[in-house]
C-alpha cells in the first residue's frame, strides 16, 4: 500500500481541510486528501521554480514531529481533481445519500450470515475488506420507515435465516459424503424440514447451555442429534429416490425414528425397495403415527381370508390405502365380497390381481357398481364369478365409462342379452376406452364394407375382437387374407363378418401354415379364396386335424377333390363321430350322397334320408325287373341268352353270354335309368 504523511496544518491546504481531516476514516477521503496535497505541492513548486520542467522527486515539507519518508503520490486527471476540489470547497453541505433497497438487504444478510468456507479444492475465497466488515448499525438502515414495513422486514429476516439453515444442512450433507448435486436436489425438497430445524434451533436459545451460542451452532446441533444424514444414507441404500426421501422427512416432522421402524416392517411383508417410499406416502400422513401392532392385525386378517403372505408386498405396493384403514373398516370391506358367496380362494386371487377393488374405492361406489352390473340380468352368483375373474370392473366409472359404451353398443344393434354375453365372455370390453379403442375399430370395419348390424353381431359373437390392436393385429390379418389367401375385395367383408375369430389368429403360426397346406393339395389360390369366403373358419383348423380327414376322403371314400371344393365344411365334422359312421351307413345300404347331404344334417334326418333312398331304389329295381320279364316272353324262343342285371352298391353291372342288337339297346336304356335314379335319390 501507499504510505502518506500526516498533516496537521499544511500551508498548501485550506484551513477547512485540516479541520475536517481527523473526522474521516474512509480510505476514499484519504486518497482525496493525498491528491489535494500533491496538487498543492506541485502548484507551490511551480511558482517558486524558474525552470519550466518541475522536479520529479520533490520532497514535501515535513512537520516537526514526523519523520521524513519518501512519498509516492498517485496522478489523477483533471476531472477527478475538479470533483474533489468541489467537494472540499463546500464543507458545510450535509450529504444525505439514500441507501438503495438492495444494499439494505445485502447489509442485513451480512449481519446474519458469515462467509462460507471453500466448498471444494481450488475454489477462490476473497477476504472481505475492512470497509465491508465495518457494517453500519441496522437501526440506521431503516430510520424513517413506517411500521407497516415491519412484517415485510420480518419475513425477509426469516427468509435469510432459512437460507442460513439450508447452507448448514448442505454442509452436513457434504460431511456425510453426499455429492453437491444430490445435496442441492434433496434440500430443494425439504422446505418443511428446514423450517423444523430453524424453529428447533431458535427454541434452543432458551436452554442454559445454548443461551450464549450462535444460531449456526444450534442448527448444527439439531441436525446432528436428529441423525437425519445417516437416515438419508439408509433410505438411499433401500432404493428410495431423493424426491421420496424429501417427502418422508417432511411428513415425519422431526420424528425420524418412525420412518426407520416402518420401513423395516414393510420389508417383512415383502415390499420391495423401490416401493417403500411410495407405500408410506400413499398410505396417508397418519401412517407414521400408527403402531406396528395395528398394521400386523390388518395383515393377519387378510392372510386369514385367502391373501397369502408372500402376496402381501404386491398388494400393499399397489394399494397402500389398506394400511390407513382401521381393522373394523378392513373387515367391512372384506365382508362386502364374502357376502356375495365368494370363497377365500377367489377372494385371495381377486385381491392379488387388483388390490384397489378392496381398498381404493368407497363402499358407496362399490355398491353402485354391483347394482349396475345386475341391470344386465346378472344375479349374485354371476356377479361373484365376474368380479373374481375380472376385478378391474370395480375400477371403471359408471358415468364416464359404462353408460357411453352401452349407448354405443345399442346404436350398433346389440341388445341387452348381447351385452350380457359380452360381459360374461370378455369383461375387459367394459374396461377399455370407448373413444380411443372401440370407435376406431368399428370405423375400420365400416370402411371395409361391413354393415352396422353385422358389426354388432360380430361383437356379440366374438367379444375379444375389441381388445385386439387395430394396427398390430386386425389390419395385418385383413391384408394377409386379401393378398396371400386369395380373398377378393368384395368377399373380405363377408369373411370378417362370418368369421371374426380369424382376426385373433397368428399370421405366421396359423394362417400362413393353413394356406400353404391347402395350396399343396392342388387347390388354386382363387378357388381357395372362394372356399374361405364360403367357410372362413377353414383357416383356423390345425393341420394335424385336416390331414386324416383328407386322407380318408380321398383313399377310403374315393371322392374327387371337386367334392371338397364344393363343400369345404367337410373339415368341420368329426372324423370318428360323424364322417366314418355315416359313410359306413351309405355303403351298407348301397346308396351314395353328396358330402353336403351326407354330413350337414342330424342323425334323424340322415336316417330318414337313407331310408327314402333305399325305398326309391327298391321301387326302381322292381319296375325294371317286371319290364324285363314281359319283354323276354315276347321274344323268339330261339334266343339262348337272357339279360342279367346285378346291382352292387350304387352301380349296375350287366353281363351277357350272347347279345343281339335288341338286347344291347335294352342294356343301354336300363343303365341310363339306373344312373338317373341314383342321382335323384342322392339329391
């Protein structure tokens, strides 16, 4: 630093300078006085010297009581010199400069906060200057302000105190080997806990041992005694994220040991680490106030009614509200389902599949939903089976989900019985979104040419259709049928309407395999498409079922492929129960039917049809024999051979020893009549 001489009465300065000099301690004014002294010295030296160039090293006149030292003065420009001279020329002017509001807050914060130590190696820490450490009294900052600003200043002081507490907590976190980023993120989630520490530290002022300690010391003591930093480390080790840790600490309100005890108990019922914080937060604020014995009573009662112990963690993780109920409330909710006739096994599986059906909804909502389901014609037994199979129905909304769906299905021509069938076969239909899932599929069916009433019949016939993905399941199957299976565009609507089950088949493992098999039989692709249009379920049969039937048709029944093309439903009948018995009946009665009349009838109708065919054949044979005898009597006795007619099965064989021209004609006529009779009887 520059050293300056001490002046009492300099001949080069005005008297008012020496008069005011001892009253100022500001370094800026000291510099100004030095500037003024240097300027006066130069002026006096210039007037006394005859040389135009002033001396560079001119020693000022020293007072008698000071030692002689070599002084170096700073040079100032004309503007700063004029400003100093103007200020010094008006000594009686009182400067009343208002302190800015930001400066007030800075000084107030400096009065409450000490400078922090470096946070990490390499950080720069600048020591405050003497002017910064010498703070004016706080009373001088707020003189003249009204009492209305007292609350505002108190709030500002509390905010500053809260910031001090935050810094102290961060310092404790860093000492606990937590990173800066993790500490900042966690502290941002702890406003209530920071206030708790601040209040506790302020209340410790009343204790004798802390009556003379600073706030920082008391805050550090509160944080250390609460063991919050080790608890944070333990919760983090149990897979809890910092947002959940922050919420838990705020919920505890300083009672941190209850958190550790509750977490240990949740681990005994198989609640996994990532769900520990979720269960505590969703169970309600009073979960930390409940005893472990009360929670054990709830678990034991559920276990008694069919909920297994190893399922309990899954149940509590998905419905933590069960832990917030009293044991009486839990018994009432369990009795709601047991009164329907649900046994313990069904109740346990229902709670495991959808725990919210037991603990999330109110009893009024549960009764309303059961009553609405009964409006479809379901009794208590049906509702019991329905809820045991699909308890997610209890999570659906009546006004927002079920009523709009019922109106839409009624628009498509689905009656109440059809809705009842859909509800029993596929209850999930009543749980999916109408606008996002059902409406786009119905529009797609309308675009390919299916009528609205046919769409309603499809949904009643095959309700799982509405649960399939439109772009991953339905559209690819339709494209496959039109491109790979030979179904024409005009027939695709018929195929989907008659066989909506095809939309649930796998293209690679079912449809493509079936198409390749039929093409290997020699059926053209276009003919195969017509067969599918006539009988869409043809592609749903397993190859192991189709192959024995086709082998029996071709080898045993000796039927051509044309018969199979005309009647593709042949594969829908059982080989052992329908095809083989009826074929044997035809062979025994020596009659022959087409596949349609052979299989597509009941046993009574088939027996009547066979009996009628046998009777027609008998009448035909008797008429043919009588006409043959009358003709043989009128012929010449010289004929040595007679016509013998033998019917075997459905064919007539004629053997002749010696034939004449007339006998040949008669044989031809009799053969044509026999074929006409057989074809008529088969039809």
